[in-house]
């Protein structure tokens, strides 16, 4: 006898096939779910990596912005919006390198937030050491000229000994500097006096003098470089006695007693001190060129006088007046354009 199609054997085979189909569908669904989760996880990781890269770019941009824009006293903290994120910059003084230079560690924390995940911001941190130069130049001498020959004659006096009394400012008095720094020859005639340690210095060439002084002349005379008083004169009577501003005069300048004052004075052209001017200045004077000083000017400068950094001067004579080194006035004046200079090879990344 033959088994019927609808008998017990047929029902068992049909049940087994149904179970197998269910298991296969389950396996396919599970595989699909796992695949979806893998793809989703990879997409999420890729998104996190992209956000981390954005946060790093924000941190780097914040570091560059801070060091490039820093003027005057170094701020403890600063916040800058950049590249769709926020850079939080902090500084820490590490070392006093010299009376006019400090070493700082500058750290920038970049934060980038995807609007879809506001509670999960990406954060990256970068740091770099930077020198804070409280003066725009190295104090090499009370008077610096790129002249082949400097003659100090008559009643003229140039002195590199610091006139700052003890305690007037940090590290005062500063060690004595040279009286005059020139290219080839420094002479005193007919009562003129030059003193300092050493009395004078000659470095042979225009390039050597410029390199030794380290003055960023082209930066300071650039109209885009901000100074507090650009081609305008401050009302010193309304300023506090301890305020030594930065002033830039475009072109030539022939000051008289009415222009006496204090601070950092940048003359882009030629500084000519007329006879009878009675001009007095406390701080730093930087000039593109310096006219010969006649016998009856009556001028006095306490701080530093630097001329001819943009192009070499001709032979120069000083027949009257007084230029003496004063470290505190020089430091206070230089602080108006103090800047941070990153130290090469010190950049590093943290988390």
C-alpha cells in the first residue's frame, strides 16, 4: 500500500521546511541588523574623526591668532571663534630669559560641536612656547646709528650707563650698555663725551648692525601695524604719568619743545632736531634717518635712540644734546608694541 500525500510523513516534511524558512529569515534579518550596526558604527567613527580634525584645526588657528595678534602685556586667557568652533587660549610664564624677554607656554583648546550632537563636542589641544619681547629691539647702545662714522662733539653727551634707580622697574638698574653703536668709527671731538660698557661698538656693515639690534623696522612702519597714535599727537597732560604710548609720525619730523613727551616714537622719515628746539623725550625713539644735530639744540633723550634701520645712513655728527640710557623708560615704551614670537620646533599636541 502507498502512503497518502497528506499523511504523517508529509506533514513532518512541511513543518521542517517552514521552520527552516523562519530560521533563514531570522538569520537574514540578524545579518542585516549586524551589517547596519557596523555601517552605522563606521559612519559614526568617521564623523567623530572629522569632528576631531575640525577641533584640531580650531585649536591651531586659535594658537596662531593669539601669537600673531598679541601686543602689550600677555593676557592670561582669551577666546576666539574660528572655523566654526571656539578656541580657548591660555598662557603660562615659564622663564625670564632676560630683563626684557620672557618665555611663555601658550595653549589653545579647540572645541567643535556638531549641532546634531550638542552634548558631545570634539576637543583637541595644541601648545607652543613663545618669547615675549617687551622691547622691539635689543638694547645694544644708548644711541644706534647705521653711519660709517659717528662724531660726538662740542657739548654733546651720550651715556650707556642706566639712569634708572634701583626698584623703579623690574631688574633696574640694567647693566650698562655701549654709548654708541655704529658701523666703522666713533669719535669724540672738542668736549663731546661718550661713555658706556663698552664706550662704543662698531660692527662693520649695515647688515651686521641691523641684525644685532633685531628691530622689526618694516613691521613698525607698515600702516597696517596698529599703534595707538598713528600720525596724530597725544595730549600728554591728559595721560597718566606712567602711560608711555606708541606714536608713529609719517615722513620727516622736526620736534620742538611743544612736542616733548614720552613713549615709543616712530619717525618713518628723517628726524631733524632744530637748534633751539629744547625737545625732551623719555622712552624710545626710532627714526628712518637722523639729521646732524647742531650746536644749540638743547635736546635731551632718556631711553634709547635708534636710527637708520631701514637703509644705511651717511656720516653723522652730534654737536649738542644729551642721550642717556634709561632702562625703565625704554621698557615701558617698548611694552606698547611688545609681541609674542613662537619658538621654532616647540609645537606639540595634547588631548
